[in-house]
C-alpha cells in the first residue's frame, strides 16, 4: 500500500425492534417492547490519491445509522388461542362445561 492510498471503511448500524408477548392466559397486555442494534452493512475499499480522505492517512472509518428497521415478534400459544382453535367462544364454553360435568358426574350420588 502506498502512502497516497488509504483504506476507507463504512459501517451501517441498524436499530431493530423486538416485541415479546409471553402471557400464558392471553387476557392481559403483557407485551414487552425492546430494541437492539446490529451491523447491517459494511463496505471497505482502497481509495486513490485524488478522492481519498487525505495524504498519510492509512485508515478512515465512517459509522452511520440506517434509517430502516426490522420488527421481530414472539407470541406464545396461550389459553385464548386454544379456545379460538376449538371453535369460538360459545363452543369453548360448551366444551369447558362438558369437561366439568364429566368430572362431577362420577362424584355426585343421585
């Protein structure tokens, strides 16, 4: 490498949003929103003497923040989701009542 050339490196940091929903019942808003950063892109090149950052400067680094962001979500399969998969609110109440009736049927003496 000649003294007229320099290594120029540009690093882009991206802010990402993460939404965590860990409520088992699904009735309360237990959503946690957090964020983290990661390196989204890194460019490195060797500059020439006319367009470089300066003479006798061997390494030049630029740090930039990306304007884009990604959203990551995590949802736990909760009780409300199970009731929805059974067939709706009315059918799930019927199913819960049927299970309770079958448990009480053997213990009640007629």
